[in-house]
C-alpha cells in the first residue's frame, strides 16, 4: 500500500496560540500551509490567560474582522493593580497600600490595554478567523507526527522540500500526549514533504525531541496553586489585579471573563515540608483555605472551580530555536517559566509572528539567509523573558515589600517588556545599523547576526554568505528620534487625506506580508515641496526603480513594497490626486487606493511628527518590515541607500 | 389534506432592515418568532445606504458580538460634507465653498459617526447576528403570505392567536413581487396563527394592502439618477460627501465601502421635457455624462457601475401603522420619501425597535394598552421625516445657495433629526408627563395618546381603558435637566466601580427587554448618604417592593427591572460590596454582577452628572424604557411614584 504524500510550504505542528498565530500569518502571506494537532479539540479551561498590548496590535493587524476585536468583546480589561499588605495596627489583617494603573494603553504609541482571557477563548478567536478566511488552512486534529527527517543534502536548494514528516492518526483508545518519540509500528496515514516545519507543540514538544534538542535551566523548590473560580467575597478589589502579601503568605490575583478570577497562591517550599510536597494531593479547597487565611479580614468562598493546577517555579530555555533554517521551534517548545507575569502566551505568539513572513520572503525570493534572524531575534527576547521571570518570582516569594517605590519601579520595568512594545532587535540583515552616529553602547553592534556562540548550530555552513561581503547599511536615526531601529513602530493618530477619518497609523500597516516606506515630506502645500515629492514619486514608479525590481511584473506596484505618505498640510490646500499614481495606485475593481496619504493633523491631538521626533522642514523616510519593526531610517533625498537595503532582502535571487 | 398549522408570538413578513431589526430584538426579548421573505436571498446591490448614530447605538445594544462593530468594520465613515458652487471668475467651473464636519459623533451624548454601507451588507450583519444566536429565528425564504385574517372576536383575549396568515411557497417559475393580493388557488403550505404580525414588506407592502390601507401623499415632477460606481476622477473631495451645485445642475455625493461612491444626479423635471421623460431609457452613461458637465473642470469616468436607478421625488404616508394592535406595519410599508437624506433605512429600523419590546411586555403582562403607543410615537416621527424630506428636496432642487449660513443651519437642523438622537415621544402611558413645572409649550401635553383624529382606527373600542381613570404621573424633569422625557438617554463615560474600566453608560443598557432605574446618589463615601442608599436598596429588594411585584417569582430580581448606580466618590473610599445584593445581585454561575455600579469620574473627562444636569447634593433617579428612552425622572426619596409608574406598565394583569 502506498502512503499518501503531500507537499506544503509550511507544516505547523501544534495548534495552540503560537501555532494558530503562525497559521493566520501564513494565510496572509499566501503560503500553502497545513496545521496539525494531536488533540481532538482546542483546550477548554485553564492554562495561559494574559494578553498584552503588542499581542492585540498584532491580532488586529490581520484585518477585518479583527481577531483583537473578537477577543476584546469577551476579555476582561486589567485597568488597575493594587498592592495589599499587613495592616500596621493589626498584623493578621491586610489593607490596601497602593493602587496603580496597569497602564499598557499609556505606553508610547500604544493603543490597547492589558487584558485577560482563557487560552481556549484565544484559540477560538483564531479558529474563527481561520474559518472565515477562504485562503487559510484549517486545523487537522487527531494527527500526531511519528517521524521527522531533514534531507541535509537539499537544505540549500530553493525548490526542494527537504523536511519529511510522517503523520499518524490517533486511534480511538489513544490519548493525546501519550505517544513516545520512537518510530512506531502503527500505519502511517500520510507523509508530508515540507519546505519548512514549525514546531509549536508545547513544553513537551515532540518536534524539539525529534531534533534531539534539550532544554536548559532549573526548577526551584517553590510551589504555587493556580485556580480559576467564581469567588463569593467582600474583598473590594476582587475585580482588579492584586498582589496580596500577608503574614500567612502571598496571592496574586487576576480578574477574568465571565465572573471568573484567577488566583496564584503561594503554597509551600519543598524544604518546609521536607521533600514530601505532593502536588497531586492539592485540592481547590486547599487553595481557597490558604487564600482565606491570607485575605483576613475579608470573606472568601467559591461557587464554581473552573480549573486548577499546581506549579513549581522554574525557568528553562532551548539551546537553539532552529535547525538548518528548515525546522523551527516556537513558544513553550523552547522557553518555559512561571505563569505569574502573564507573558508566556504573548511571547510564544510573537515568536511565530517573527518567523512566518521571513519564510514567505525566503520562498518568494530564494533569500534564505534572512531566516537566521529568527533565532537571533527571538532567542534574545526569550532570554530577557526568563531573566525577568526569575526576578519576578523572587520578588513575589520575598513577601511584603517595605519600599513601595522599589515595587513600582519593578512593575514598570517589566510592564514595558511584558507589553511587548519595547522588544528591540539588534542590527542584522533586516535591521540597519545605527552607525557611528549612535551612542557609545551601540557601537559594538554589527550586521553580523551569527556572532553569538550559542547559535553556531544554526549558521549556514555549506554555502558562503554572499551578503557578508556587502557593505554595511547605516540608518540616520537622528531623523526620527522617537522611533527605535529594530523596535516596532509606535502608533499615533493621523487623518486620512481623502476621507478625513482619524485612525492610528498602525491601522494602515496591516499584516499582509508587505514592506512599507513611510514618507514624511512635511508641508505639501508648499509648491517646491510638492514638486520634489512628485519627482520622488516618479522615481519610485520608474521601471528601473528598486520597487519595480523587487515586484514581480504580474503583480500590482504596491504588492511587495507600499508607500504611505504623512504630510503636515491642511488637507484642502493641495490636490493629492495630482501626485503620481504610486501614492494612490489605481485598480479597476476598487478604484484609486485612497488609504495611503495622511495628514498629521487630527481631532485627537496626537502629533505624529513630534512623537516620532521628525523635523517638519527636513522630513525623512522610515522603512518598516512586514512585522512593523523599524528596519531603516533615512532622508527623503537618499533613495539609493533605501533601495540597496530593500534589494538585499527582496530582490529575487533567480 | 390537512395543512400544517403553527402558533407563534410574532410573525414578521419581510426580511429587509426593519424586519431583521424586529427579529433580532424579538430574540433578545425571548419571543417565539418567525420571519419570512418572498425573495430567495438578501439584496445584493443598491437601495438604502445611510446609517446614523442612533441606529448604530441600537445595533450595538444587542450585545456581543456587536452588529454595530460588524458594520463599522465594513462601512465608510462620513466625516466631512463639502459644498461646491460655481466659481465666481468662471461660471462653468465649480469650486469648494465650504467644508463642514458631518459631526454626528459630536451630538450630545452620542458616540457613533454617520456611516454609509449598502443595504445588503446591513442585512448581512443582521443575518450573521441571527445565525450566531441560538435563540433567534432564521429567515425563511421563498415564502409569500397569501391570506391574512384577524379574528376580531378574540383580539382582546390575551391567550388567543387572533391573526391567521396563510403561506405559499414561491414556485420555481414565479418571481418575488409578482403575486397579487388575491386569494390564490395555489396550495397553501402552512397556516400560521400569530398573536402579533408585523409587516415590514416594503413600499409595495402586501400586508398593508391586505389591511386595505392606502398611502397618502404626492409625487413631484423632479427626477434624479442614483448610481453606485467606482469613479476615476481628479475631483479632490471624491471621498467625502458633497453637495455640488453648478449652472448645469446639482449632484449629491456619498462615499461608500469598497471604493464605491454614490451619486444622486438631478436629471430633469417632467415639464422641461414635456411629459416625455422615460425613466426606463436612462443609462449609467447618461448619469455620468450629466455629472461630468456639472463637475467641470474635474475629470470623471468610471470603471464599474454597481447599481443604478432613477427616482421621482415624492412623499407618502399611511393613515395608520396598526390594526387592532395585533397587526403592525413599519418602514417603507407606511412611509416613503426621497433617498437623499439617507434616513429611510434608519427610521424603518427604529420603527420596529420601538415596537417589539412592547409586544413582549403585552404578552408577559397582559397589558396590551401600551401597544397603541407604537402608532402615536412612530407616526409622529414619520410625519417629521416627511416634512424634513420635502424641505430638503426643495432645497437641493433650488440650486446654488447664496447664503451659506442658511445652508449650514439647514443641514444642522436636519442632522439632529436624521441622527435619530433628537426623536422625542410625547407623554403617554410609557412616558410620564413633565407636568406643571414644564414650560408653556408643554402644558398641552397629556397622557392621552389617542387624542389625534388620524389614529382613531387604532383606538380600542370594545374595552374601556381602565387606566384612563388613573391619576396622571408627573416627573420632576428639573432634577436632570440634561435629559429629556421621551427622548433616548444621552450616553457619557463612567468608570465601573469594581473593574476601573471606562465605558459609555449605554454599554450597560443592553437591549434585553429590561427596564432600568439609574440611581444618582452623589457621594457614597459620605456615611449618611451611604446609609440612605443602603436603606433604599433594602426597600427595593423587600418582598413587597414594586420590583418584586413586577418580577415573576421564578426569575432573578434584576430580570424585569435593573438598578444601575452612578456615584461621585473616589472608588477606593467605600466598599460597595457592603451595599445590599440588589446593587450587585448574586448568581451561582457568574458570581456577583459587578457591572451595575459606576463612578462618574473617568479618564476621558466626561462628567455625567453635569451633562445630565444632576445636582450632586440632591441626586435623582431616571427610569429608562427597554429602548433607552427616558420614561420618568424623580427624586431618590419618592419610590412610591416610580413604583406606581412601573406597576401600571409591568404588573401582570392576571
């Protein structure tokens, strides 16, 4: 009997949040994708529940109907965080020490708050998205990978499908997760030959084990109970997030959707109990009883326990996130830590968000070198996550903090990271260098993104990187001091030139695989300025321009690189339809694209020039990668360098 | 052969916007409903396309996932309206005279803009809503009513199903709309016996004809071409709404979704052409050619015509909107006019939004007198619509206005009405009287809502209205001068006491059939104030309270009348969980309802006390009907009058 064999661009193993994010992104990038999961449904209760503003930005960027809107319709918004400590006059009772704003929506250029929602509902929002999208793959369930083989001879061949994965269907009496990584004797249902494979199969990742990769790190002896329940309590802060420290122990609380609340309750350190701590014996009543002691004088009871678990604090990281730049790992498969920061699901989804557009570019251009930036960019982020988590766990286990300023600084420090907006990728092929004009600390940065010892595993060995001999590309970050090379562009309000609608600039930067050049020409009502931008448009749409060279001839001029223009003029002071078509390309079915020219003036009162640190007289251009991270900043006059920068990445190699 | 017979609470004939609104509302009110339509699908192109802020408020009020959000994801927002007139220096060319904000979102207590979207997409948003909602009916298509009979002997019997409607399935070769109102010889597929029937079957309403009702009014001799198309033009205001007057004629424009633009183009007056104007000979090219002359010196061409039509200006109104308070008519079935205001679809949907909750109340309480308010409330609105439309049509046909202030005043005058937020229902059973303390003009108002000669048809004749002998109920509108009796409550931001989330108070006033008492107690951190509101809560939840008397004993205390409290205190200054349960009722599955107590302080900076004209020291209570219209305003001390007011409407008659 011959086994069915299929070829795909991308096979995703595991349909949790990171895998589903990859599937959504792959559909937007036009990849031929399969996504499999050994479970027969999405998870129903418990697990991760924190969502931060950068994650919601990404979810919204996939377009209408918005995954973010879907989630915000159900999720619980975390607006405040309170700190409760022992009462001075009565040590057994707690009192509120301080209430602070959670404030992720107050971060520079951010527009979403921190929210909480069960992982199952987050998965459902993605499943709804995939269901509505005709181009996307659907999750294939009850399918388990049985063998993974990478044909090393063809990993450098752009037309090859070098990764072979054998799939088994789970039998009626098998349970997901019970399969060992061994060649099984059961019949193989299908063989998938993939250009690329992404393993998003969780902390016990089959894919990681198949690659022979170990996790490195430790567990502590600190145990916490986690419980999602309907509380009956007169504790006044039951619907905001709290850090409660009392003489009886610590609790962290997080309000949740549908009247639920999540408690993280400090249970014990192993040494306290000898080595006899037995996680399996902990019950919901134990967790509530411990909580009740900590929360004196407030009452606490519950009518329904939705989910509970016990975890031991620990942090672990894989040595590498990729194998020959053909098999990649993301999420819990390569980094695990404690859940109290509510960061894990976010970092995991952001892993695959970092990767998928690079795979699409590699397939379309033959330029696979860019794939090594996945490992460097995301491993640095994972390391920071793990350091932060270690610090936070220690902080919470220490108990009441006498120094509330220290507490506040600490929370703010990790808020910026956890929110996702401060994640910054160092210089590499996709992020130009700040160059000599940068401050001291940055001078060490180079475009060599394989410099770290840890990622040697991933360095292409058989083919000399032809790009390494190319000259370094330097940005001029002084032209937009409110943006950061390698960081996601902050978002501010602008007014659509044609429709007068106010919206965030991010809303014009959809995740559809395109690169974007944001032009900041200043005042176009000034005739010389108008003429110079008209001439710039003519250059950009010339047959020999880098835009035309990077765009397949059968595709629209804005299908690979899109131009967005943000001027400072009164909208009625010049006729933008007199600018060249590249600023508002024509399409027979949809007419002109009126959604590419904006005025900085808007009713909200944001000033995007000021916020981005752009001089209205000088102007500048900012190039954003398909994931909205800033790749290049330069002057309006120097089209040559921006062309060089983009052609290295986007010019087809064949 | 016996024909299948079914019984329903409500049969809706016609699944256009008004019928679909009724179906959505009926599902939220728990009515057993059927909705039929003779067409085999929703409309695909053309027809109505204007949506105004009150309509979007209503759509959002049905809850998550929001119909309004669905529509806003697709619709085109109308931010600006420009006026173009002949250029002084060159009469053949037009120039921009003025640009004003459309500004519906700037109206008091409003939170939605004016938008445009094709009627088909609006219908689709409702169909999606019905599809997702397990309790709702689905549209049954290819079904045409063949006979309607009202059993007059049982119209006053609360248990009866006095309206019988025979249904025929449309055959393969029949076209929707081709059936005459005659008893047909074709077999009847089903007989529906309904408590109530709503005819939302359009300008040629079968239901209206079945009741023998005529439309009254006239047509003019003015003809307009309407066209939805993809323009290719250098006219700079092609993506905002314009009123263009030139020596060659007038155009009104409305930008639309998917790159479309709608033009209303003045074609001819019949007298100009003798009586030879033949609508059927007009082509899209004719409409564009006429437009091109009007829009000199700008270019105009088109790549795709989505829909076009020719209409003759006219206004017509039915004599009554109801028959024995058992069969009702709504939308185009009872009022038709010209489309240029973009109001028709809105007023039509608001007709059925006014009706359905009253039907639910009549069924649940046996109190059918309230149904006559449908006719009085909505006929008054329809008359205003028709007057406004007549004025607007004349205004546009007059051509260029020398007086731009007059134009502005005119637009603002009809904007308030068209937006839907200024619609005000006079005193009747459901709207208490402003009483003696009101200004002169209102002294004539009485609770007798059957006073108009035109609606005698609808006056119950067989049963003396027992309520007529009851004393009039008077509000004290001075306690909340920023609200208007009979008008929908404006919406401002408040902060949820427990979650710290800011949102519009409207978001807490979902369309679920409940009445709401909004309490404004001022500062609850003040102990005597806290005690008095605690005592008020105790009275409200007492077994003998009007709330308990109006609520079936097997239902939750907040299922008929809900209490919302908005205080002025710092949220951390008192423990709201120490207030009686009626302020945050307990439910075993969902815990306490933390979404009923709010603080006026919020990050947006709205002041709901100030905006509502409420004195923080005095406080007050405002009762809103299930459609958010203000029914009663009184002091916190006088529970007796509010009880009287609500018991008249909600106390079960059996």
